C-alpha cells in the first residue's frame, strides 16, 4: 500500500468520498470511518474519545505528546511528535496528519479539504512547504 488519503476541513473535503479502498487519515472529525485520526484540540479529542460519535469510535487517535498525557488512559490514543522529523513551529491537525502519513511511508498522498487559500492568514501553504516530504507525491483534490 503506497497511497493515502488525508481529509481536512477545507471545501474540497467532499471529494474524498470518491475514493475506495485507500488508507485514510481524518484530521479531527472531518471523515468518519477513516483508518486513523489525528486530533490535538481538547474539544475534538473529548468528542472522539469520550462520546460515541458514529464513525469515530474504533480508530487509533494520534495526538501531540502534550495532549497524549491528558488522554493516555484511552487505549486507542497514541502520541505522535512531528518534531522528531521537522524543526518548525506548531502545526495544525491536518499538517500533523501529513507528517504522520510520511512516517507511515506512503509514497502518494491525496489531500482533500486542504484549501490553503481559504485561510491565507494562517500560512498553511508556508508550513506545508516546510514539511513537504521530498520522496512523496502530493495531489490536492
């Protein structure tokens, strides 16, 4: 398996539904029944781990080491630290999911809901260029 789909919050996230049989990472609560989730904000982690939200009840949930300390009693909550790979400022859940996919050694990553132009003040495109893997092909949907 060399391909992966990551779903973020942007307007193109609906395009993710056209993919079948591909490993999928949901950023936060953006894609139910994904293979795994990356989340780092308390309200989102609380919903995923403490409430039974359909489509988000069984997957491994990756989070930052700091948040993992708070949620480590949940067996499906796992720490992931992008700083082992990149020395840069704080990353969003979606950008963390991209680093996670690189760690999983995916060679082609489809990005649905990664419309960086929708929030230009957050410099997502600059941060993406910082974490862009040089041996990975990215396709924005």
